[in-house]
């Protein structure tokens, strides 16, 4: 049978969608499986299982990662990742080696492995995600990452600042370049949001921030520090001779077909220059509001709010709480040809098609306030202000909302009710806040408990009380705790979701704002009128088995009411 026919039988693919994909295949000259995955009609795992059936090969849902080192020693990690294959078993002296792969038709790569190992091979199929996870596990120890960084092997890299088209293609570079490329490649595959290079007295520490938590990944020798720093600065277009002042730069690269935008910051500290790299996947599909963690009732309220013709909607929370992602998702939802949307941001993190985005540049006087003042004269329907930092920006944003514009912005406060107090403390008149604000949303990010290894348990009464749940109303549902497995790198968590405190501004709360009522009183009124606090929304997600009690308590420490 043809692959498409198997997918129709096995995966519920509709014949109409298959015909549509076949028409696209004639235009693009790509594999039918890849086209169907890009159309989101089937998953990569569906395609892998269909290939196994088509070629009558075993399909492995799981496989042992205790792999003899001699099987992988001659295969570069970049080769395995680009061809999605890995030797997993070959214990008999000269017997066949079992190779797990995602594409049994990649004959050139399989021949390369056969020649490299000088043994016959047996193929088994698995999903690309599972193979990538296995490759990361097998090649993950620091000794392999820092291979070639011994003091005698270090090379001068001042003349090696060329742009690499795709890091997967760079497998035979100098040790320093290979090390930096491996770190970048691994950070993308392990979903890191930041890479930290931290110099200390006797070594250089490399850490990834994954799901908001830092993990150590490598300790290259101190002798490599200067060369690694120079390599990164060359890639970011910085001045490698200036080591006394902080610098900012940007790297645009491609890793495994993904366009990655990296913001680089260097700061001189006691033992060298500390480097932090923020990774932005430009090819990532923008999340929609449904997948951000909103409950059904919160989604209904939000949907009505973002379709209003005027008013100001504020999203609040600390740095890294997902405020920008929420606002981008809201803009994507209302982005239509008949609506003009303009943003002023610092910096522009993702390009949104059909939306005019202005980047703040304080060096030339383009501040939030100046940009916003100019935006109003561009006849927009919707305006996004990246952040309200001062009275001038706040007043212009509020005036824009009062003159028929829908305005989105962010403020740094702990919860939704205290945002009102923050704006008034900033110098905004209470009547302006009351007449312009239509909703304030506070949010935090909590880590999702790993669905592959989470353990159910019955919570103690003290745990229920801490979450704000009345033990008398507890219905006996099980909670889940973290455990740790290969897929979540032993952390017990995989991915993040948001917990939300959504406070629509109705007439009663508007009256309280006009009277300059304390935020604690506003909070009590909002709760009485149906608002769930951050901790209460977090408790709901614990009940649903999405996260753990300790995660909710960690990010809602200030939620004492």
C-alpha cells in the first residue's frame, strides 16, 4: 500500500486532505509525509508508524539508551541529528547492528553508517522526536561537548567570523567553532530560552534556562574562555577588543531548518565577560489563546474584551511570565485585513504578518512615549505598547484608548488589583484609569508536570489548605507529583503553561477606582464578583493534573488573600 493510503486507514486522514496534499507534492517535490505533517493533518509519529507498516519493519515506542560507546564514537552528533538515526544495539562481536531511524529511504546515510561501522545493519523505525531525544541523551555528557577544547588544540578564531548557513552543515570546523555550534544546537533541541556563559576563577560554566529554571550543561577549560567569548562576539557583530564595557549584539542563524534570532549581552565581571544569549525561534508557530492555559470561562471573557472597539487592556506580571506571548496571541486572534494594528516594542521579538511593528531606540530619542504619540497619527484601530514605564507613556496610552482605540500594554505588578494603585502612584488621575481600563490580567508561568512519568497521590489536608482549598469540599481527586525520566531530563517537568488572574473592570470596581480605594478592597470585590486569583487558578490546574502543588506555591508566594 502507498503511504497515504495507510495514513487514511490508520490515522483517520480524510481522502480529501490526502488529495490536497498530493497536489501540493507535485508543486513542492517533497515527501507526502512531510507535507501532511506541515498541514497538521497527521503527526510525525503517525508517519513513522505508517512507514514501518509500509516497509514491514519493527516500530519501537521505546528503546534502551544504554548504548555501547564504540557504536556512536565514529558518528558525529550532527550527522545523527540531521539524518534522524542512531545505532542502538550491536553487542555481538561482528554481528548486525540495530539502527533506529525515522526514514528508511535515507539510503545514503544508512550506507554511511554501514561503512563507518564495517558491519551489516538491521533497521527499526521510531518517531523523530523520540530519536532526537535519544541522540541528546547519548551525546549529552559534558566530556563529549567539550571534546577538542584541550589547551593545546585551541586555535585563533579572529579570522573565522563567517556566517554559517545551517549549523548542521558545520561538522568539521575548528574546536572553538564546533563547541559554540554544539551548544547552540543543543540549546534549541532542549527548548532552552537562554544560554549563560559564566566565567569563574578556574573554569567557565555554561548553563541553559529551560522552562524557567537553570541547568548546568558544560564546564569548558579556563584556557578556552577568551576564544569562546571572541567567537560569540564575532557572531554577534560586537567589538572583540572592548572587554571593559557591556555590549549588546544579535545573531541570526539557522539550526536544523529553524530560523533562530539570538540577542546577546556581555557584561564584564571579576573573572572575564559574562555572556547571556536569549533565543527566539522566529519560525515557531505563534501560540493561540486556547493553548496558553486559559480556562473556558476566561477565554470567553477575553474573547469579548479583545473585540471591543476602544479601551485599554493591561497584562501584568514579572519578567518572563509570558505577557508578550499573551498579547501577541490576542493580536493574532483579531488580526484581519479590515483592522489596522500598530505596535511599539522594546525589542520586536517576533514578526507578526500584517501588523506594523516599531522598535524603541532610546539612542535616537524613539521612546515608548514618542513612538506612541506618532502611532496615534497613523490612524490605527488597535495599538500595542510594549510596556508602560512612566507617566508620559501611561497618559498617552490612556488618551488613545479614550479617543476610540483599543490599546494593549503591560505593567510590572504582582496582581491585577494592585495595577490600579501602580498607575495612580505613577501620577495618572483615578478618573482616567476608571474611564479607560476595561480589564487587567495578571499571569505567571508554571511548569507542566511530565505526562510520561508523573505519579498520582492523595494530598494531605495541609497541602489542600496551602492551595486555598477547603478540605471539606475536596472531592477525592488525585494530585500528581514529579518523578523524572529521560524525556524530561530527570526534572519531572516538561513545558510550561500559564495561570491567570483576570479582572474585568465593571461599574462597581470602576466606582472603587474613582474613590482611590485600596487594592486589597478591590481584590475582595473582584473575587466576590467571580475573579479567580492566581493561586486559585493554579489550584484548578493541580486538580486537572497539569502541574504540581509546589510549582503553584513557588510562583504565587505573594498571593496571601
